[in-house]
C-alpha cells in the first residue's frame, strides 16, 4: 500500500493539534500552593501594590 500525501485540511489539523499540545505542556498555573508562586518582586505584584495604595488613598 502506497503512502498518500495528507490533504491540506489534515495537514492543518496535524499542525494545530501539535501546537495545542505544546502550548498546554508549557502552560503554568499561578495558584495558592502551586510550585510556581508569583514572585513578590515581579512587575505585576508591584503594579497591584501601587493600585491598592491609590485606591486606599482615594
């Protein structure tokens, strides 16, 4: 039996599913008790602290 070439739709599905798996494996959770807890010195934490201070003073 000869090897047939995938049709365009099937090639697209193959690529899309491969990229989805790669994305899901690379995803990280920032949750309570997670190994990847948010750092106290990253920009998001600094922004949240500044916003909290502004809201408190207003």
